[in-house]
């Protein structure tokens, strides 16, 4: 039996909890929230709140532990949220955790806040190997466990989804938090079109936030703008979550973060999962918001795995990314590889195999607003037909498009390859992808969704394999090095989530790209990677 006291205080919730591995009931938890009078969270004010609140909630948790343990130390370890978060708040939490660990003479454990959101949902939902959508104020991540770590398959390239909602609400003088106010107004509004930005498995919220502000300033009804804001932002999150399920061949989704309390986001995710035969688990609101129970739970896992911190090594990490954490408490999951079938369901479309051709149709996505869904399906079908052919004329191996039905959002295309690249990840196959992507970019075309599922392979890596780039639904014309570098980033991020030897594959991919492509694109790739949350 393991008992751990966890302390959370990354931004606004001063919270302490006791996790007991031998107890069936909810963990003991006490919280005191910082609630700004106006605007968003102010780091200095939040830190002042923590100075008073953290000692109080910690002592209540210690008293509870002493009352229930009998003799000896009330806990086996003290865990604290090491990051990511606001530096001044994190330092107060860490100081309290160090002092308590020394006082009780027990080990200290530093927990990644984002992994806390994931693990408490995985535990409460009794899930095996889920995709996790973390949707909180400062964050939007899509995570999956692979190779001893939680890999980031997709993330926001600018602001977090909750911060975007809060900034929009602040523009209207609605105060903090803005998310619930936007949700209430959206329920009274009608859909209006706002930017919808998905780049492979990454997304962006700065453009939609700015467009929403401008729409209100131009006189559009606030309720309608709120409706459009939710439909676009949450549609993006749901689409990328579905892409992650398709890429990793998984059947479970867990939701984390305070934005996960939004009923419309949960409705979208439930609809998507139901259509795919997947399971969604959304924890109760008290576990979606920042809470110490998740810190205590992960702290117990880490303590049992021997992952503790010496006091001199316990500095906080405001930019602590979840993919930096060695997850020593999980065993490698066993996943069956599904065979190639006459019908395949990807994230974007259903493909029916028919001799030497395939019929690819973009079925309606019930989770998206009908108007938005109709527009995206039509645009992506036309784009795929046009740019698949353009890429082929430029010398990039792609299937021949023999028919298009925009009204049905369907294409008749040549059947190419025998398997997806995900089953032939090898230095030679990714090298060929790198070379062909450089050729594509020289022709001024960006693929937009270059994941292993959108590359087909024939032959073995050892015997001159052939590759074809497919699914140009998110493709567009651009010679901009930022756009082209984003293609490389999407590919490497997706490969990193499923490959056993990802670093070596990245080297082969980039070397091949460099031989035909623009070196500035590779330089920009490094800049994009540094732009991820908490880089």
C-alpha cells in the first residue's frame, strides 16, 4: 500500500490531496482557488494567493493523513506539481513540498502537471492505452504513450484553447474565466464562419480568436460569434483527436483539462468516438480542473517506480513538456496489427477497395456543425483531386485520379502500394519520402497532412521500395518556408508517436530532403519545433 501527499499550485488552484492505493473511495482533497476580480490570471496576484493558501491546504491534508494512518509517517512520499505553470506559483509549491518532505523524512517526487491530467482520467476511466486530449487554459495537446514516454502527436502552435476563449471574453469585459461565459452565450447563438486551422495534427487558435474579436467589433451578434468560435475551435480539437486514433490504431480517448468541462466539446468527442467504435472517458469536473489528486496519483506511481528527487535536483520547471518524462510505471502495451481490408476507415475518409481503383468518400462528420462540415468536405475533395494531379505532373509519385463527385465528396483513384508507411518505417522508406517531399515543395505545393498513414509503400525496405504520397485534402499552394517546414514537422511528429527508432528515421528523412530541397526549410523546422508549448 502506498500513500502519497500531492500538492498542486501551477496557476490558480492551491490544492492538496492524499492518495492511498489501498482505498476505494475518492482521495481526500482540499482546494482554495485564486479568483481574479477582472481579466485573466495575474502571476503576482496568483503567487500572493499561493503563499497563504498552500500552507493551509497542506496542513489540512497532513492532519487527515495522521488521523487515518495510525502510527508512523502519515505518508510514504510528498509529490508536487513541478511544471508546467507560472514560475512564482510553482516555486511556492516546491518550497512547501521540500519543507514537508524533510519534516516527515520521506522522499520527494516532482510531477508533470499535464501527465497528471492524463493519468487521473486513465485511472478513473479504467482505460488501457488511450489517446489523451488535454484541453486547458494554457494548453492543447494530443498525447499517446509510446516507447516509455507520452508522445505529443499534436499541439497548439500558439495560444492554448482556454486562453483563446479567455482573451475573447476579456475583449467583451466578461471577466475570468471566459470559457463558461462563451459556452452560455453560444447556446443562444447561430453558427457563423470563423477560421478553421488544422495543420496535419497541429492546430492554431490565434487567428480564430482575432477573427472573433473583429466580428464582434463589426457588429455581429455576440451569441453567434460565440457559437462559431466553439464550433470551429472544438471541431479542430476533435478532428485532430480522430487523426491520432487513426494513426495509432487505438480505441480509447481520455479528456483532460478545464476546457473539458464544456458540454459542446464533450458532445463532439462522444459523437466522433461513437462513429469510430471508440470509447471516450471524461472525468468529473473536479478532476478536469487543476487538482492535487492527479499529482498525488502520479506521485504514487513514480514513487513505486523509484523515480524520486534529491532536494538539490528539485528545481521547478515552468516549461516542463510531457514528452520529457520517462514513464517508468507503465508496461509496454500489446497492440494487434489489423490486416489490410476491402474497406478502411481513416480519420478523414472511408476507402472502399475495388480491383485496381479505390472509391474514397468523405462521409459527413456528425460532430461538426452541418454548414462547416459541408464546406470542409467539399473543399478537401476538390483540393485532393487537383493537387494530387499537380504533384504527379511535378514528378512526385501519387495515384491517378479518375473521377470526382464534389456533391458526394468522393473520388475514384488508382489503388497504389500494399501497405501504409506505418508498417514499413525504415531508413530507406522515410528517405524516399524526404526526397519526394522536397520535389513537391519545389513545385510550390505543401501537402498539409503528411503522416505515415498518407504514404503508401510497395516492396520491402531492403529491395528498392516504392512510395506514393496520397491524401492531398489539406494541400495548398505555397513557396513559403514556414509552410513547407510545417510539412516536415507534421511528418516527424507523427513518426515519433509510433516508431521505435524515431531519431534515426528523422536523420534519414532530413538528409534526403536536404539533397533536393531548400536548406532554409530545415532551418525553419527547428524554429517550429521550438515554438511548441513550453519549448
